[in-house]
C-alpha cells in the first residue's frame, strides 16, 4: 500500500515535469503578452496548439532594471529559438512608467516586425476594468464608469469604460474604452469613478486572454499603430 501511494505521488510529479518540458516544441504556436506599466514586468505565454490551453505567466519585480533585463526575462519564459513560432503579441501601452512602457512597446514592435505577426495593445486602465468594475454598485455595473489616478502636482489621469460582453470561451471581459486615459483637472465629471490599482499578476492574464480573443476572431493588428500613452508630456505640462 505504501509503495502504491509512493508511486502515485511520483507519477503526479512526473506528469507536472512532462507538462513543463513539452510546453515548448516545434509544433507550438505561441501568444506572447508583455506588461510593464508599473515597477514590475509581467509576461504571459499561451500555446494555441495545446488542447489544455495552459497559460504560463510570471511577474518580475525588477524595478528600474528593465532596460538591462528585458531580453533575458522574455527568454526565461520563452527561449529565443522559439520566437519565430510566436503568432501574436499583445502589450500594455500605459499610462505608467515612461521608460519601462516605452522599452516594452519598442521590444514588442521589433519582434512583431521581424516575424511579421499581429501586435495587439491595450491601455493599463483598460486591463484593470474587468477587476475594478466589480467594486461598483449593482445598479451601476452596466453603466459607464471612470478609472482615475492622482498624479502629485500634475492632476488626474482618467479613462472611461463600459462593460460590453463577457466571452466565456476565451475568458475575455470585453470593455469599451469610451475615453482613453488622459490628463484632466475637472474631477467633478468623474462620476462614478474607481481608483486605479496595479495587479500585474491578474492584468497580464487579461491581456493574453484579449490576444486569444483577437486570434479567435481573426483580427489583424498592425505593429505600426501601437504607440505608448503619455497623458503628461515629458516636454511641457501646462
């Protein structure tokens, strides 16, 4: 009995190891998601050829070292020899850290251009919407709402959103971004509103589910159209 129990435990370990070992293979077609709008760098990978639709994700708390570790973090999750098997990339385009957002978008654009694949993008506020809308009153859930972030000495960055549909097949919560994140000084119009909060672990999953939805819908996204969101200008903020 003890031997059988031991075999059962070992077999489970073997199955887990095999799943990780077989995640990368010559038949895989990958979705890649990148999110660096905060001090953390989130990466998610999904193999569209895997019937179990496993998502591998990791958040790297590397702070301001992104410029030195961006490449190695991606390669840790997906070795470079498999990059040609990426069929779609998605990236968070801000608002967030000026430098890290720019670096990640530049990387995503470069890979998408080189391997000729679609590049999807979403604002970081848009990615928060599926988490934050649940904090609204029940009678407000189907109405539009604002996500806002107070910037010291600069004003309020806010975007406006509304739930459209929950796609159960791809686990994608579709929200309409009525107004993309921008600087505003009129807080009175921001009603109802929810404070922005980063949760890269969850938002990177929302991002790759968005990419899966775009893939399933056969949507094409040109990498040239993906640009970072800068609500406050680094040159002039009058």
